[in-house]
């Protein structure tokens, strides 16, 4: 059932349901997928190319789950997977999609065979798109580092040297920087000069020898070292840079609970630029010190929540995008503040600003995939109850996602029965909402079974919709 929903999609919310089911299956019972690897991989790759970014993002993250849990069986698909991820980078303008691809490539590089990974990256690097080339050569450096001294003895050594000779002269400075990082590792090998002389000719040989000589004399300059630090951070699954972060942000990250108080005060300032910068500070702190938010520091989100409906559209959009990064970093640690965050986020479903509305959908999908259903459902119930019809209609696919994810969780099922059933029965009285509720009721029935049919709030009309 999960495979069918993940592969044969007619609506984006059904695709999200299928992918979430598969992600949970991978973590809880990966052996079930061992006999259906090809179908699972093909279905996921198809959804990575989905034009709906909510679906695409879930599929990208699921590919990371597959490599983390089923590394050896997945290695045979590594060429196809990396090519698809790189193609998405080349076609996608959204920064959060590119960050997700970078995280997943990091998972692949640190779990799969580095020689196979390097071969796939070399193939994908032959692109006219500078972003594709940049990410490819960035992770080539990680692969070369993992392979070690035998890197020039592998089958793809000739391709690697020829590509580095090309990339050290690339028109994009980011590509040149990462190519120099790769070359810096290679020039330290005893057989480097001999193999280069044997492999390259003409201008390519002269350019490579000149670059190698420069690295031997001066080493990596500061700019390239900074790039290396960024690459190392992203391969651990965490973005190292936040949008527009200033020096003050770095100081805030180092300050722990004191920094949280400064951020809270900044959220209350009248100057929108101060509020906007404080968002970056919060993201940087959450990603670098997530354990800090298991305590009182999570209260900072009570001051963050109003920014999700800020009168300044720049702050409004920035805070929503930031929430999409904060939720994966903190997960269910946000449970105490979800009753504040969810209604504020859902308010943006009714926005006339297309960018804000789209970002809100992305952030809500991230919440559904990263927060335990038992923690999320009470806040969804409150949001559904208080929202206007536009918000309620937009929220229904996410309610269905939460219900599907609750099927094997007794606590989450109790929360469904307590916080959502009665509200949804009332919503079914609205003709426009009633037409959209069929999928939600089916998801609830799959989780609650006969307990849903016998629920005290149920009506004959709703029972007929389920049957």
C-alpha cells in the first residue's frame, strides 16, 4: 500500500502520505523493504522530481533514510540516485531543497562505498550548471579523503585528474575553490606527479602542474579553508551557514542561555532588521546546540511565534522558512510551544502572498515528518478548531498525514480520538470542507478502526463517508 501511494500519485497530499509511511517503515522495519528495493527506489526517485516541493522534499529526505538504514543494498543504485539529486539541484531555485540535497549527499558519502560515490559524482559533475558542479566537486573532496592513499590507483583516477584539471580553471569561483581542496589532497601522494604526467597532456597538464606547485608552496588559502569547513559541516547533515548571519550571530551561538535571552529581546524590537537578524541567530543556536532547547530555552519560541505573522513581509517569510530548519533540528522538543507555533503558521495558508503561502505549506509538511504524531496532534486539533474555513481546508492534508503516521502508536491514536474527531465531525457540516474530508476520514479509520465508528461524536452522515 505504501509503495503504491509513493509511486502512483494523483494528488500531492497522497504522495506525502505514501512517502511518510515508507519513511517510518524504513526506520522501524527496514527488512520489509529488502525484497522490494528496486520498486522503492524507483518510486522515490520519481517523487524527487515532483513539481510540488513538499513531495520532493520528503522524497529527498527518504533517500537519505534508505542509505542510512539499508546502505549495502542501496549501493547498486548510487549512480541513479546521485544523478537524480544533482538534476534536482540544477532545476531548483529553492535554497531549502538544495540544503536537503546537500544533507542527503553527505549521508551517502559517509555510509556508502566512497569509490562508488566518487564515480557517481564524476558523472554528475559534467554539467553546465555551476550549482551542480559546485556540489559535485565539494563532495568529491569528501570521497577522496575517505578513499585515502589508494585514490590514484582506482579505476576512475584518470577521470578524476582530468576533471580537476578542468575545474581548477572553472569560471565559477566556488568550483575552483573546491577543486583546489581536492588537488591539495592529491598532491600529497607520492605517485601524484608520475600519474599526472602519464594521464594529462598539453594545456591541461601545464595547468595542473602550476596549480599543484602553487599548493605545495603556499598551501590552501584562507578562502578555500573556509569552504572546506562548510563542506565538512554539511556532510554531517547540518547546514553551517544561515541566511544573512552577521558577526553578532556567531557571538550569540557561543553564549548558550544568555544568547537565548538576547534573541528573545531582539524579537520584540521595533526595527524589523533586528528581528530579522535574530531569526538567523536562533537557527544557528538550535542547529549547533539542540540540547539547549530541551530545557527552559524552548520558551524563546513563545517570542518567535508572533514573527510567523509579522506585519513586515520579509520577517514573516524569513521566520516561516527558518521554522522549516528549526523543526528538523529540534523535533519533538518543541512540543511545549506547538500550541503557539501551529496556529500562527497555519494563519499563512490564507495569505495573498504566494511565497509566504508556499513556505507555510513546506514548513507544515516538515512539522508532520519530523515531530512525533502524539506531540503534534493536539496542536493540529487546536489549529483546526480555531482556524477559518480557508485555513481549515488547507490544513486537512496535514491532518491526514498525522493520522496515517499514528497507526502504530497507541498514544497518538488516543490523541486523535481526543483532539481531532469531534472537530472534524463539525467541519463536515461545511459543504466545501465535507468534499475534502474523505481522505482524512480514511486515514483516521486506518489508525483508529472501529473505535472511530463508535466514537461518541460520530454521526450517521460521517459513518457513511467512511463506509
